[in-house]
């Protein structure tokens, strides 16, 4: 089993925690946009509390370990690896309880180029443990507003993990998709399940709009988030999201493999 000390060292070496690639400017801009209720950073969440930039900065300092100093406006942002490790333990515990209860689970990612392998390994393990891994609405059209205007995507699944692709964009191997923050894909998937009278997920696992969109609709959701994704941490603080793991969500996909091993071991799931 990968020790906590070894994983901490990996988090720092791979810049998953410690000084991360996400800049302070980008994070602070996200907090300002969230405070203004910009849907691009709300990720499907409808916050109950009033969150100004200072309140968000204090929250992110508490949950991620970023500097609480509003005067620090440049440089790399920082994630405390101890907070990442504690959240990974809670994340693994929730997966383990899902496996014990054999609840239906939905996986979805807005970071398929980076995080698909991480989620796919978890989906494989939960499926082997007897959990139905849900894959509804395959091929369903989803229209998402982006900075380039309205774009049409199709829902797809790779190894049990939902993502969106531009029409006709499935390459050989099928392991890429579009980057998105939108909650519309998870709303489409959950709506399709409800329409069919099919079992609904007892747990949703992912990032971005997959977590916030599901949590806002009352589904238990857990996921990963960077320092510029305050919505997931607000959802956790308000009770719509169960667990958020603070880490850089944009490093090379191979760097998440030790996290996969650690989580599966902590959850008592075979890989």
C-alpha cells in the first residue's frame, strides 16, 4: 500500500499540491466572478449564502490552504498537501461505503484529457464490487454556451465515465473529449434516468458541473477541484457536496495514478 508519506511526497513533486500551476490571478478572478453569480463559475450551484470575494478567499484558505492575504495578487497559488490527504481519505471512505451498499454510481468529468483514467479505475473497482455504474443517455445532444458561443456536444462514456464530445470527434481509442464546466451534461443524464424510471445514482463522482449540478439537485456528490473552482468548496460548506479534494486538476494524467492506488486501498477496493 502507498504510504501517506510517499503520497505526500508525490503530491509535492508532481505539483498536485504545494505551489501549483494555477495562478493567483486566475483564482482571485474566479472568486470575483462567483461573488457576482457568474454562471461560468457557479457550475450549476445556486448558493444559499452571500459569498463576497473576501468570504470566498477565507473559505478557500480554510479548505485548500491558499494564502488568506487579499494583498497577494500574483504568483502561483498554493494547496496544502495535508488538506489534500485528509480529503482523499474522506473521498475513499465514501467510495467504500458505496461499495458496501452496492448503490448505483455515476461518474462524469469535464477534464477527460487529465482525469479520465483516475475516474475509470474507480468505476472499474466499484463495478467489480457490485455497484451498477450508470451510463444513460449515450449520444444525447447537449447544447452548451461557451466563450465561443453556443456549441453542440454529444454525451459519451469511456470505461463507465461520462464526458462530452463535439459531434464526430471520437478518435481511435476514444479517450479524449471536451473540457467543460457546464452542469447541463449531468442534468441531461439525470433527466434521462428519471424519464426512463431507471434507478438513480446513490453517488455521483467527478468534477466541475458534474459535481455541483448533481449536488444542487439533491444527489450525493464527491469530487476533485482546483483553487480556481470555488463552487465545489462552497457546495461542500453549504451541504450540497459531500467531499471535495483540493488538488491541481490539470497535470499530466499519469500523475494521478498514485492517487488511484491510494484511494482504492483506503476504500478496500481491488484495482
